[in-house]
C-alpha cells in the first residue's frame, strides 16, 4: 500500500507541475495508476465493490484536483468506477442465477412478496435493477415489466446477502477484483489502440486531390492522415502553425517525415485559405456531453471560418476524451493561461511592466485551449465510428454510470 | 534612376518603410524630388516625357515591393496631373504646379484625411470601453492616442500575429503614453472577444463591393467579432478606395507573398527548431500571405474622411471621389 501511495503522490505532482500533459499521456498514466491501486487494495469480504469504488474515488479526486483542465484524467477515473460497478453487478446476477437453480422452491413467491432482507429476493431485485439501468432497453425487458421500485442501490443489498452466503462470496471476492483488473486492462488496451481504430475510417473521409486543414499537434490526426496516405490517396495538408506553442511545426515535421505534401501557414491566414480547403480535421483535447469541443487555441476561429465557407469541420477523439460533463463558460473555466514569455520577451518589455511613471499597465493573455460550440462541428470520429454532435450525450452515457458524474 | 526613388525603393525592400500611408507618402515625396530635378530633354514635350519618367520610377518601385492599391491611386493622380498640365506653362511653372499638386494630395488626402477620421472615430469611444485592434494600423493608433488625450478611460487589446509581430511596436507606443493594454496572439481571439466592446481595424484598401483588403488576419478578427456580436469599425482614408470588386477571400493571384523562411524560423525562441535541415524537402512548403480580404458582412462601419459610412456606401464614395480627383 505505501508504494502505491507514493506513486499516486508522484503522479499528482507531475500533473500539478504540468510535467505530463496531453489527454493521451495522462489517460494512460491514470489508468495504469488506478490498476495498481485496485490490485493493492485489500478488499473486505462484505461489500468489496464499495471498498474498491471508495479507493478509486479517493485517488481520482486527488488526480482531478491536481489538474482540473486535463479532463481525460477524470474521464478515465469515471470509466474505471463504471467498470467496477458493472463487474460487481454481473457477478451478483451470475450468483443470482445459481441461487435460482438451488432454491427453485423458495422462488415461487418472489413475485408477490417484495420483502426486504430476504436474501434471494434482494438478489432478484438487483438483477432487475441491473437490467433496467445498465443494459440498453430491449423488447424482452420491456415485456418482463420490472416494477419501478426495483431500482434500489445494489451495493447495500449485495452486502446484505453476502452475510448469509459467505461461502459463496469468498470465491466471489477474488473473482470481482480479478474481473475488474481484466476490465481495466481492456481499457488500457483501448486507450492505446484508439488511434488505429480512428485511422481505419480515414479512407471514407479523405478523397483524392483534397486539401485538408489542421491545427495543433495531435497524434490521432497524424495517424488519420497517414492512414489515408497509405491507402494511396494523394492529398495536400495545410497546417496552421499554432503560435505561440508552434505545435503545428511539430505536426508538419512528422507529416513531412511520412511523405505527405504539407504546407505550413500562419494562424492569421486560416480565413484566407479556408476557401481552398475541402475539410478541416482537428484532434480534440476533450469532447463535452453537449457535443462541444475543447481543442488547441485557435480552433474556434477555424471552425467559424469553416462554417462561413461550408467546409466540413471534423473532430477526431478517442473514447477517453469523451467527458460526461456539460460545459459552463468553457472558454474561461476549462482553460489554462500559460506564461507570457511565450508571447513577449521579458527583457524587451521590462520597462513597460512597471506600473509607475505614468505608463499604462500591460496584461499578456496566453490561453492554452479554445472551445468550439456543437453547432460548428460537422462530425465526430471516435473509435466506435462517426457521430453527430447531438448524439454525443448518448454515446457518453454508455461509458459512465450516472452515480460517478459528480466526483 | 533618381537617387530619391532608389532610396525609397530600397527602404521598401528592407521593410524600413511599411504601412500604406507611410509608403505612399515616401513615394510621393520621391516623385517631388524627381520633378524638382527634372529638365525636359530637347525635342520632347514635358507632359509625355515626365509621364514616361514617372512610369519608369513606378516600375522600379514595383520591383522592390508590389504596389499597394493606395499607391496605385496616388500614381494615377500624379499621371493625371501631368497629362492635364496646360501646354502654355513654362517648364518651371509646370514643375511648380505639379509639386504643389502632389503636396496638396499628401496634405489633404492622407494627412488631412487622418485628422478627419480621428475626429469622427473618437466620438465612438466611450468611457469603460474595451477596444480591440489588430496589427499596427496608423489611423487606429492616432484615434486611440487622441481619445486618450481627451481623457477617455478605455483599455486596448492588441492582437498580433506572426511573423511580423507589428503589434508589439504599437503596444510599446500605447503603453508609453499611459494607455492600459493587453496583448495576445490571434489564436486567442475567441478567448478575449468576450470582453471587447468595439473592434477598430485598419485597411490597405476597400473595394467597391465593400470588401476590406488588409493585413492578413484582419478577416479572422472581424469574423470572430461578428460571431460575438461586437461591432467592427474600419478606419480607412478614402484615397485607398478602389473600384475593383473581389469575391475570393484568399486572392491567391494578386496577394503579396512574404518570405517563407520567416515562418520556419521563430525569432527569439531557439527551442522551436523543428524544421532545421528540412527546408529543402520537396513535400514541405511555407506560405506566408501578406493580405486577406474581409467580406463586407463582417464590417459594421467604415470611417473615412467623408464621414462614417456602411460598407454598402463604398461604391458611392468611389464614384464621387474618382470624379473629383480626375478633374
């Protein structure tokens, strides 16, 4: 346990000092950290899911507080919590299935007696709750007509019936942790592989002799463009340089290394060039539940220009970037201001920075992110396919449970 | 070639003289020198020969840097004056008349126009305003300084763009005068536009369909301002208006291209050197546009020496103005 605690502290410090940035990198580190937290967490016989959830939540809160702008961290924490809840539920339902066979005689009166404290009964309620809350509504569940009262918090009830069936549960305990870690491993795999999944769809969207505009430096965009290039599509890429971080230079260098025809333009030329462009493709920093996008600074300008010229504005986002929160004033609240030295030399303007001697004050604004409202986005491409901005809330609901939205 | 023209040409080339008005005034003053030192060769008429002489000066200047629309208008004016010189005048009289005509153009159409623009524009600045400007437009700078002298309390957001970073020069001058400023790059325009109450822009030229031709990035600023429902005011002297119309906002055919290496190298940031050793790669190109065109729907008002007009009134001014200076 202490070594886990120290890695948590170390990661929190890295986040706080912005030593680690970018949604891909932070998501990967977060999920690996949470895996070790879970594997080191000692679980009690009763209520093991709740113990795991509490442990993950405690660590998650620290991580989110360390860098609230890095939304991928919070997303991954919520995903892991969701995995725990789901595994717990599927185990309970499986155990319930076994009970059904054993106590078939007892189960006759389940339907008319809604007693609390009757172990088999509470498990049935859990199963029903599972069907109605987690599984997508199917015709079968609708026909079964599970009553509304069935949706009780299952963690308490699973604790209740573990008291009576301790023998059963001891094997379950180990199984839950094992299953959760299996699920987290799958999540790690998914985060690592989201580029390939997204890049596979490139061929459907990029056509021969097209001109693509992009800004910022996103690995997803790089892989997406290269995938189209590998399929023998020839096209030209305009890259806005993205002052003052010049991430466009980095992207352009990598594109050129992969043999794509690349033209670097200044950020101010985005409007002038947009009429020559067939599509704008950007990588998101985060996708909000309303379909809005947090992206590299300058993205809103490009989106407005694209709308003016009816150029499709396509956003690439791995599923770890889907954030279940609705943004409020995101330009300011989900933004981060960086050092003014990126814009102005301190030496050059040092005489202007003193506020005496009748000279005016100087404020230097250097934000990191930009918000694009959903009405400016034409299409989201995630690892599960292409989606409209209006569909994002539903897609997001598949990945998170409602209990974890507020951490 | 007259040394004065040569000097101005080289100053254009090195970038020592930039900005539509400065370039135009420098050119006209060089022409005055040309006229002063001119003597009609034997067996030639003054009108024809001097027009040819001016034309050769113009083609030299064009070699140094493509002419701006305002300079084209000024050249048209000078040539018109030369052609209209009465044949009865003696050489010295003709030269004096021409010199005073050019002097009048500088004083009335450029310097005088700016004074009028400042007078009009200042009425639009109120206490508590947050004004945004882009690059380093001379007319807007005069407006801001005058408003400050009048004791109006306002803040200025200077938006800048690579590679020229002319906004830093404006910023320095405004701060020296005691105006509160904020500085940012054009990428952050959406972040700061919430606070802005008015946008003041300069223009290289205004075309007769209301399109404003200006420093690249002006269109972005005007577009974002319109999206945030902030009024966009363009300060432009009427001698820069032109009867041309354009629809293509990148105007690749007539746009001036800057030095592509200015993009690959970031001045003062040694850590940004991604393109070292890549500049000869056939796949990598740099495009450094100098101007762009802002559609008239992004412009709320154009402030000229003829008053404050909507962009739809530009063709009227072009017609009236052209009639006046062709006479």
